C-alpha cells in the first residue's frame, strides 16, 4: 500500500475509532491511532484466518478501524490502572 493510502486509511480509521470510543483527539493522533490500528487489526484478522487485499478499500478501513478500537480500549485499560 502506498504511503498516501496508509495516511488516508489511518486518518479515517482513527477518526471512526475516536467517535466510537467517545474520545477527542486531533488529526495527528487519529492518524497514529489509525496506523497502529491497521497493524493490530491485520494481526487479529490473520489470526482469525481472514485474507483480504491490501490497499485503499472498505475492507482495509474496517480492519484498521477495528484494530484502532481495540488499541484505544487497551490503552484506556492501561491508563485506568495507572490512575488508581
């Protein structure tokens, strides 16, 4: 996937994950969360046996968004434990 596609998918996935989890991030944070989410989502999808084409498509956005939500959930769990 080209770097521009990674950026666009990352921003979209990060934005959707932000809205689903009720957080409030900026554009750069959404990008980072979305790209990390793409790795997490890809790892989860491969563990479950899913195969999909890489690139800028709906499947990539869905996988990256699910990964970003999982990443934000784990991050929230870690931050919640530190706050106790």
